[in-house]
C-alpha cells in the first residue's frame, strides 16, 4: 500500500461511518474534509466528485463485507455450517463499530432506490452477488444432503435477505432487545424447513 | 370537515408523496409550500415547525394505513383468511399511487433511527401497534384452529414484518420482477408452518 492508498483507505473508513448514520447523501466532500482534518482540495484530488465518493464508499464497504463476512464464512465446512456462519457474520456486520448507524447497505438502499446512477448500480451489483453467494451456499448444503433435494435455494437466499434487513430495523428502531432472538428464530425456522429430514 | 381541515389533508397528501421519495427530512415547509402552491407563512400557520410537520405526515400516513389495510383486513373472516388479507393489503399499500417512493414507514425508519424525538416516537408507536394487530390476528387463527396451539404468534408477526420490509427493498431496488413472488412464497411458508396440520 502506498501512502496515498493508506490515506484513501483511512478517509473511506470515516466516510463509511458517516454514511452509516447520515446516509450517502449526507457525506459531502466538505463535511468529510472537516471530519478527517484534510483540505477539501486534497479530498477532491482523491475523489473528484460526490458521485465518485459515493461509489468509493460502497466499494470500501463491499471490501470490508467480503473480508469480515464472506471470506471467513466460506472457510467453514460445506453445507449447513457454512450457511449458518454466513448468517451469524451478517448479523455481526450490522453491529460493527465502524457502522455506528447500522448496515450501510440498508441505508444506501433507501436512498438510492429513486436515484439511477453508478452508486445505485454498484449497490445492486453487490447485493446480487451476495444473494448469489447465499444461494450457492444453500445448493452446496443440498449436495451435502443437509438440505432436501427439492429446496428452492434462491428463495432461501431471498428469505435470509429479508431476515437480515428486518434485523436492521428491529435492532435500530422497533425492538432493540428482541432483535437478535427474533431474527435467529426466523433463521432457525428457515433452516428447519430446508432440512432433508422433516421433524 | 372544515375548510381548514380539507386544506390540511390535501397538503399532507402531497407531503406524504414527497416524503416517500425524498424522506421526511427532505420535506421542508419551503419545499412543500412550493409543491402545493401555498405561501410558506400559510403552511407555518398549519404546522408551525418542521418537527410538527413530520409528526403530522406520520399521523396522516397511519390514518391511511388504517383505512386501506387494517380496517378492511379486519373485516375478513377470523383466522387465516384475515391474516392473509392483512398481508395482501400490506403489500398493496407499498405500491399505492400516493407513495411513489414506496412505503413511507420503511423510509422513515432509516431516517429516524438516529434521531430521538416526537417523530421517531410516533413511528415506533405505529409500528408496534401494527405488530400487535398482526400477532392478535394470528392468536385468533390459533383459537379458530387454523393454526397450531403452540404457535409463537409474536414471532409470526415479526416475521411478517421482515417479509414486508424485505418486499420494499426487492421491489424498489434489487428484484422488481421477482419481489411479489418471493414475498408471497415466504408468507406461504410462514402460514404452512403455522398450520395445525403439518404436511
């Protein structure tokens, strides 16, 4: 990593934390400059526009998500254990210290739904990759005979997505005390339905 | 309804549409005045502050939700039919013409999670009322023996919440074509698990 890369990475860390709370639109180059103690012109040299900054924030968030959730999750044994690890790490991601306002992808989803452009495209691509990763992990669980052969793995992946997005709102707004219990119970029901042997 | 009430209701209709797209924070008294062709001073007479306006927008949204989802849903036969009607009307709500940016409660949830105050309190109260209504509808389905006696009705209500919030994001951002199918399939799985007779 060059000095410039290091600076950029540190700045993006602050930008992610701000975006988690204020939204991507809340992170102007001016506000970010103030927050990290750099000049606006210095930041412009790195990002050149608000739109580029938003894409860079999402890229950095995806890189962290891959490092903290996807890569370690995929190292777990094939099948149900791997899917469980991905789910647990996903919940933990939402509580990460560098995301004081919760999962940045949920926040960005609400902002960007009405705003076509590169940031929205990057967000959608990242979430599609993630649903594909989950569906693939479910398919492996079918191959391993942990899950039943007629399982709709895409549907399971989408239901995990709903549980995790629901977790964000329960934890942040509606039921902070019960969020983990509720979300885990929903996941357990999903896994129980997916298993090869019905109770 | 007095003339003043009629004006207020029409203004709030525009405010809900704006908030659905821009968020509650995006609906300033100035922007709303421009949108409805009234003077800023006229709107101040109705709402007096941005915070009061936000609470009034949420109150109007809750009134519409009750009129379009809760009241007609509760008129359906007790048990599973009633719960299904509430779910279907909830999905339809998210697609209402006066909500061009989708469900205002999802949008407001992301905005208000970091902002304590009367608007956040109003939002949380409304969503708790709604989860209670769903849990109560599920308990009636247990009484009617449509659902099994050991069903966790609170958990079922929370899972409906996750499915509906997930529906918002699928429809608005990640999978517009598949959102309804995915969300209905998740609900069918929820109902199948809740039924007295397991397959």
